[in-house]
């Protein structure tokens, strides 16, 4: 099989490399004689750059660009709207990415100066691509990777209807070491809430930024062919009421290298192929730039197509599968791009919460299905028995995860110390000794000294904080709860302090500005509702887990229980439930749970205490995990990925 690729941009080069790696004959045909130095930089998601990393494995050619760890979104007067951790994104200069791909490409794979003209057909099947310089390339499969104005697309599917250009972007690259050292991995964006104008700056190296000014071109425009002076005057005028940092950055910009980008898209095509010709990248689909997904999608297209061509012998069937597996993701981006454009053009419709971070939406596999068992879990961030039960909940998730989802509810363990009496506990110092005892019995680290040194006055603030986290993202809220427990049980941090709560929210990837806003408003009400529910369900002990199956049969587990007890409940409520084989590989376990105590690791990996210690020490020595040593034990943290 010989594959002829038309277009040597990110999509074409990636596909050429992936096919070549599989020993499939391939030729990339690029219209330019030299690679574009035009174009600035783009954001790329891990889904895209992990494929590039795979391509360069063993080649000692480092992936260009830098990781972007934080998104700071502000109004144009500087007032913060969102501050969010982003650890899956990278900002890469276009020319560096093209150079990186070129370095990996074996000699002779690319033929330059070839402008696609038309296909030569025999018996209704394309057999060759004809180029304007008279050259011809024969092949079995032809791939149009020739960008948004694709001539290949035009040849096989006719013309597409582009949307009107209403939003434009002035883009530039400039050096500012001072700002780059202050904001080393931060994507900063300012957006007006009264008119369609925004400014974004993203570091692309230790000294350079790529910046963009998006503007509503229906309201005010600057000629595409304007001189650098005119472009500068236009930007200065549009951004005159933006914070000083914007001017500080633009002061170093060379406007002769900046240009205006006309943003437009077209609706999802009914197919990406015709016969033996298929489209990838911008030739196949085009979304508005608000979602920052163009380059990532181009690389995913290349990978998906390669995998399917290898898996399915029949290329047309492979093309159909390729369309089927890409179309939903692509149409989501087109739709999201349009939605964001609408909000951008009509800022009066924006409420701070609606601003969407340019994240690629979750994969289908992440979407929760309708599971046969509901579990209501009444807990409290300071509950030590809940901390002890955590390894069991984690294991249940691994072994029976397809049968249940957990609905986390806060039970309000400690309203205040006034007239408090719960078993033997009446004052903070009682908790200190209780925790030390729990630690001795269960072998799980807990440092009770916090109750002597800086006792928490109530467990309500961290409970309300959990509800605020849950309002943003149920999965991240679970990580948040885990994180604040670690802060309290191991690091002796008083998690009533809003600074700790805000830090925890940020660390797990929540939008911390929204978190604070919700904490002060809606989360209070949500917490009250949990308390009412706990009262109605007569929850008096923590943890309380209420398991309900689809026939509304309910079994309640109260307080500490052994693992087999929980398993038994699942089997009683779902008699044919099958336990999944437990994958005890340490790296797998750390990819599921980014932090573990020794007890947790031992329970999940089924290793003895000695083997657990040996394995964890070994992982630590090899740099896979980090550790925090508390008074009564260690917590290990994966260095593979934060979440
Ligand atoms: C010059 C340039 C600058 C860009 N700058 C930015 C930027 O700053 N920020 C950003 O987010 N995105 C930028 N992009 C877009 C971004 O690269 C793409 O959206 C994304 O990477 C998808 O890549 P692609 O390979 O599908 O398309 P493209 O990157 O557009 O690549 C298409 C390739 O096909 C070639 N080609 C076109 N027509 C023909 C033809 N008839 N015959 C043969 N070859 C042909 C082009 O020369 C190009 O190399 C730029 C694209 C280009 C071409």
C-alpha cells in the first residue's frame, strides 16, 4: 500500500511519520518549497503531544514548547474571573513544531514545491495526484491534509460554506524576560464584559510570549493589509483600558511580524472521504480558535487514521470508522467554538461562571453511565473512620466500579465545640488521643497533635468547601476531599482556613475563583440540604453508606466495616455481580490514585508490609513517586500525573 499525502503541515507530517513508523510507503507533497516561518504558536493538549512524544521516542529530539500549568482569566479591568490549574497543555511555536516533525522525517519522504491540481482517475478510483508543476504521484490511498482552504476537499466533496468572519485576531510573538519569569507557565487572558475584545498571553519559552487580541470585527476593524504602525495604533486604541501588563508586553512587540487572523469555521461534513481519498486536519474540519483544538485534533486524526488502516484491511471501511470515531468530538468543538464566539460578541450574556476554559471535553469513557447500584455516602472531612475506610472504597471502585456510583453527602460531624458530646469526645484534646488510637489499631497515619496545637472550631467550613467543589466537578471534588483530608490528617493544616481550602481547590484542578464565590454563596445552601437529608435518613454515625439497587432494595453500612462486608452487600443487591481482576501493578495503582499511604498500597496491591515498603522505596528511588513523612507514617505521591 502506498499513501500519498497532500499538504505538509502538522496533520500531513504527523500522518507521514506515523505511517512510516509502521513501514507503510508514504510520500508527503507540500506546495511550499521552504517550510513556513509564518504563524506563531498554538496550545496543544496532552492528547496531541503525547502522540508526538511517542514518535520521537529513542530519537533524542526534545519536544518543543513549554507546559502551561495555569489559566488565569480576568475581566479587562483586571478583576479575576477564573484561576485554574491546567497540567495537560503545552504551548508550542508553529515553526518549532514543524522543524521538530521535519527532523524526525526520513530523507526523501517529502516532496516540496508541489501544488495539488487534481486527481487522475481510472475506473472511478483515484490513481494519481497531479501537481501544478507537471509532476505526478501515483498511489493507492490519497490523503488531503492541505489545510482549511483544501483543494483536495474541493475536488472530492465540492465547496463548503464558511461562516462569516466576525471575530478577528491580531497575533504576535514577543520577548519579555521579566514577565516570562513572573508568569513562567501561566496562560493569562483579559476579556471585556462590555464589548467584544480580549487579550491573551501565553509563554512559549523562558523568555517569549505569544499574544493575541481577539476583537469583534463587526464593530471595529483594521485593514488586513495595514502597515505595522497602523496595526500598532489599532491595538493600542482597542486595549487602552486594559491592565498595564498588556502594554508592558506589547511595548516589546515588533508589529512587522504580527498579522491579522480571520477566524471562521464550517459545519461538520457528512463524511471525510470519497472512494480512496480521505481528509484530515483543517482540511476535514475547522472550528473557531476559541477552543484551541485545531492542532491537537489534526494529530489525533493522523493517529486514528493510522491505527484504523492497520487494523482494518479495507481502506474504505477504515475511512468510515475514522469518521465515526472522530465526528462527535469534532462537532463538539465546532459547537463550543460557536457558543464561545456568541458570548464573546455579546458579553452582556456572560455570567462569570459561563466562561469556558479551552479544555478538550471529556472522552465518552469518562462519562458516567446509569449504574445498577446507587451509594449515598454520608461523611465529614474530619471523620477519622472515613479516612480508615478510604482504602476499601478505592478497592471497591477497582473491583466493582461498573456497578455503582457514589453520591457524596456531608453529615456535619462537628458544628462547634459548644455542648459537644459524641461518645467519649467532648473537647479537642479528646480527638487528639482518639486519632492516635485509630492510627495504632488500623495502621493508617493520622497526626492528632493538631487538636492540641491548633484545634478546628468546626467541620462545617471544609464541608461547605466540598459542596463548592462538587458544584464544579464531581470527580475533582472527590480529589479535593482527599486532598483536604491529607492536609488535616498528615500535614496538621487547619482546614477551616480558607487559604488552605482555596489552595487545595487549585491543586486538584478546580477553578479556584469560582470555588471561592460558590463557597460564599450557593454551597452554604447545598450543605444545609445535605444536613437535612442526613437527618431524614437518621444518619448518626460516620461513615454511613446507603446502598440501593434498581428494585429500591436498600442495605445500610454504618461505621467501620471489613472489606468483605461491603462485597457481601454488593452481592446481595446484585446477585450476578462479577468481581473484576485486581490489577496490582504499582504504576497502574498510582495512575488510578495519585496518593497512597503504605496501608492503602498494601491493601490494593495485596503485598505484605515488608514488600510494600520495598516496592515503595524502589519507586521513590527511581523517581516515580514522591513522599511526605508525617509523624505517624508516610504518604506517597505519584509523579506520573497530577490528575
Ligand atoms: C502558515 C500557517 C501559520 C499558522 N499559524 C497558526 C498560529 O499562529 N496559531 C494557530 O493556532 N494555528 C496556526 N495555523 C493553523 C494550524 O497550523 C492548523 O490549524 C493545525 O495545525 C492543523 O494543521 P493542518 O496540517 O491540518 O493544516 P495547516 O497547518 O494549514 O497545513 C496545511 C499544509 O498544506 C499545504 N498546502 C495547502 N494547499 C496545498 C496544495 N494545494 N498543495 C499542496 N500543499 C498544500 C500548506 O502549505 C500547509 O503546509 C497556521 C497554519 C499555517 C499554514
